[in-house]
């Protein structure tokens, strides 16, 4: 009786699967062939890539998911996700005709732009696949700090086999933290095709061994029931060996063969046993069996999902056919191909839908309709509670003295926060890829401890020579990862999403060597796109890291972050500026209208008296507002003849040049820029020119010299505020090791270069 119920359930599920196949195919077809396209530009979409995922996603959604689970969907399978959401009643029919239309269904699943938000934004190959790993870590962090946050659920990644080419996948898999994440499940759509071809050398056994070596449970769903029945016949073992031993292209070619061609090709050179196995199999059954891989067998998939071991991460290799169920199935160039009108009509006839009424749901009382209704009820989620992060101070009140660095100021500001705003400080979580001590987080780390799901023994606690105390416990607030910036920013984005996923806002800060920001930029930017709000700190930065040489001297990070959507960038020159910028950045996190920030810091010691922080409380507050708005004036002589604008570590050179110009009788305004991005936005939009009018008033307009330890075009736009002549100093080439004065002189950002640029603009003899 039980087996009959299972068979009946599978038959109903198969009906749903076929309707999902139709809808996902029709969604792409409508976008390309039906919807008016005046521009003639290719719309695109991926019918074949969607088709290979239909069985997997139908099985997962309609038999296994719970409301607490989260799923990252293969980018090119977004039409399948839309089709499922439509059958579950979550997506309106009007949306089905809007794929890749402005304001419509997005090309790839999106947490922030689709009408039914995806669990994870995907589209950047490898980044979406790894996101659920970091989502699992973020959830565990939330659970350890906020008990009672509700069931955690599983974290699924549905990815194409070609995504395993991406280093981001293996960097994540190999991180020691991951081996204990039993809620993580990857399902690999092993269709053995890429965009251009059948991939000849995908060695599934080797991939499975790599996952197993990393501590993962490895499951394979290779063959379906029809093939397994053939293998069970006398001579069937020979047939299995023959198919197992084929190259990927040879197997794929069989998918395009007639039954007669299959009977000729399958036995091979000496396959009399295989011929006997096939002798009494009719043509239709043979054609169906050869493509009956496990990734399209619902019961086989069901068995794999039920076999998941929740004590360690799991990967399921589901063998599939790209384009399964479509006329293009198995063709090596089917990646972006579209069914013809005749082929679409044939598909509609086979599935039993009316192509003139393509968007029909199942009848309410039908078995398939009831399954959709019950699944929708089972997967209904309660909205995440709305919770604002604690209030943050805007000014802790410290006025640094002596000589210090902006990098050291970060650690000091975090420690000050624990005293001045403990509730807010409890929400701060810092991350580093094995660079905590070298980026001055040691004091903070000693104060708050290292986060770990379970407490671990600190074997150096009684060592008097140990300065950095590595206390690992669930209450810790620092997460240390291996040396993989991609992992760090992946976790940063997920920690920055907890406010919207579970109503638990965190204030995540990731610290990375500035020269490696470029390596981390893509996954961090994708996290921003998905709604993750965080602070990324690049330190130490620039050629100011003189002895380290060109390999560690970053040049482009100021302009990269100026251009990054969803991000406010700062490069403070003084310690008090770091505090104010950090507090302003923290205040932007964990809220619907929030944004992320990037802070570029330096290890160059600077005399803090140069900051000339006003003693008067009102004047100090005015300075703070200007710092967080993008710039402030340090020198204001009468009737200036030139304006010197410096940013970050080069402020001492700019101020020294101003002093020497004054000795020559040349009066110079000195402006400290803290955020080129905010200044450019004020200039571009013209809607909030307050800081521009205060710092660059038209009545003080004069020829301008800009200088920074980065690419000079970062500040070049400032000359356009008042349309003045300008010279722009910065770093345009790879650096080399040396003493700081030598390196600055080499790149033309020393005091002499600033002075000479000013005199050249003035036409001085």
C-alpha cells in the first residue's frame, strides 16, 4: 500500500514538473518572440539550462523544503524559480510576460529586484553558489548572540557543474569553518555542458573525491529507474560499464540519435551482451532510457534528499541532460538557443497545455492543484520582524594627540565604542583573513573575543609572552577566516543581511589588506547588490607602505570605491576623522535605507596636531559634519591664490607645501578631502551642495592642486566645481621598495611636487 501511495505521489509530482518545464520555457519564449522589441536587441534567456534543473527544483520545493530553508538558485535557472513561485500563487500572472523587461522579472534571481525576492541573489558564477555557506555561518552567529531567533533550516545551493571551475567555490569548501556546517547542501546540476560545448574532461569521481577530502558527505544520483532496470538484466552490467566508460561528448551524441543509431552505437566494438539487453526494448523505451539520468528521476532525487547527513555539509551530484524534455536536449550549442514555434507547439501538445493560453494554473481541486496549494501553505514564511539597530553616538569626544596612524585609530575607536555605546558595540562583528594583529585589531579582539560555535581551550592563556589572546567562544565578536578575501567578503555580505533575513541587525566590519581589495571586490559588490550592508576596511594602503614594495602598494582603490554603487567611501587623514567616519558608517547599517562603506586607512604615523580640531563644541560639530560629508578646510588665508586639496596620508606634504608657499608670499587654501564619492555625488546631482558651498565657495575659487596616495583622477573632478585650472598629483605606476620620502618623490606626491605644481599653475618664475 505504501509503494502505491508513493507511486501516485510521484505521478502527481511529475505532472507538476512538466508544467514547470512548460512555464519556464514559455517565459523565455514570450520575452524573445512575443513581446514587442523595437530595439531589435537580443533579450536572451536559457531554456536548456532551465530544463536541466526542472526535476531537481520540483522535487526540492514540492517534497522537501521547509519555511526555514534558504535556496541559492543557479543563475540561468531563474525562469524555473519564477514558474514555481507562480504555481504556488506567490507570483502574479502579469509578471510572467516581463522577464528581462525594465522593472520586471530579473535575468537572474534577485533578493532586491524581483517581485518575489529570491533567498540569494545569483548571477556572478561561483559567488551565488557559495553564499549559503556564509549564510549558514551568519545564522549560527545570530543564534549564538540572539537565542530564540527561530529554526535555522538548511542552506541549499543549486549550481551548474561549470561553476565548480570557479576558485571561489574551492576557497569556500576548504575553509576549516565549513566542515562543521551540516545545514549546507549543494546540488550540482551535472549536465556536462558549458556555454559553447560539451566539456570533455569533467571527472565527476575526482570532484567527488575533492569534496570528500574536505569532509563533505558526497551523494551521486547518476541513473534513473529505467536505466537501472536495463542494468539489472542479464548483460546489463556490460551496458553500465559501457556508459560509465564513455567520454562526455560520446554520451551527449547518443542523446541526438535515433533508436536505430543507438542500437548500432551502444554495443561498441564488442558488445554482444549489450545488443542482447537492447533486443527486446522498443524504440520509444530505448530513447527514453538513454536520457533517464538520476537528476530527472524524482524518486531517485527523493532518496538523495532523504539521505542527507545533517552533521556535515553535503554535496549531491545529480546527473542531468541539458535541455531535458526539449527538442534541443543534449545539443552542444543549446545553451542560449530558443525553441522554434513548431517545437514549442509540440512541447505544449506533449505536456497537455494550450499554447494560446500558456499561463494556466492547475484546477483547484485537481491532485496537482492540491499539491501546489499544500506546498504553498507549507512554505509560507512569517515576515522578518522589523528591528532597528541601537542608536550610535556621532562623536565619542576624544581628541587624539601625539603621533599615530589611521589604522591604529580604527582599533581605538572600536574599543571606545564598547564604553560609550555598549548596546551598539554588542552588534559589531569584525572579520579578518588572518590579519587581525597586523591591522591593529588586537586590542578589540582581546576585549570581545573570537567567535566560535563552541568554546575552545586557549592553550596560550597562561603564556606571559602572548599579547594577542585567542579566546574562542560563542559570545565572541571577531571571526577569523583563512587567507581568502573572497570568503571574508562573502561572509561580510551575509552578516550584513541578517537585519532583513531574521530581523537581527548586525554591524559587520571586514578588514583586509588594501592591495587585495580588488580580489575581494566582485563578491563584496555582489553582496551589496543582494542587500548586504557592511563596512570594508582596506589597510594599510598606497605607496605609503613604502618598504613593502610595489606588490603591496595599492593604487586604484580610491577610485574603485568612489564608483561602487551602494557604498560610501572614506579616506581619513587623521585619527579623529577615522572615528567620525566609522561612526557615520556604522549608523548607515542594518536598515532598509542603509548603505555600506569603505574605509581606506594607512600605517603612516602622522602628527595629530596637524588636524587642528576646533576646541569650541559648535565648531567641532561643524568640522565633524564636514568630515562625514566629504571634505573640510584646514587653512583659510585672506584672498587665496591657490587651493591645495589633499586626501589621506599625504596631508603632511600638502600642509608643508602650503607653509613654504606662504614663505614665498603665495596664499593657499588647504582642504582635506575625506570622501571623493560624496563630493562627486553632491556635484553631480546638485541637490545637496552644502559641503561644496562651505568648503569650495565660489568667492574663494583659485587654481587647484589635488594630491593623494592613489590614482590622481580620483580628485580631478574637484576642479570642475568652480571651473578652475588644476594640476592633479597621485600614483599612476607600480611602486617599489624604499624609504617614504624617496617613494613619495618618485611618484611626485612629496611637498616639493605639490609646491611646484602650485607655482606652475600661477605662472610664477
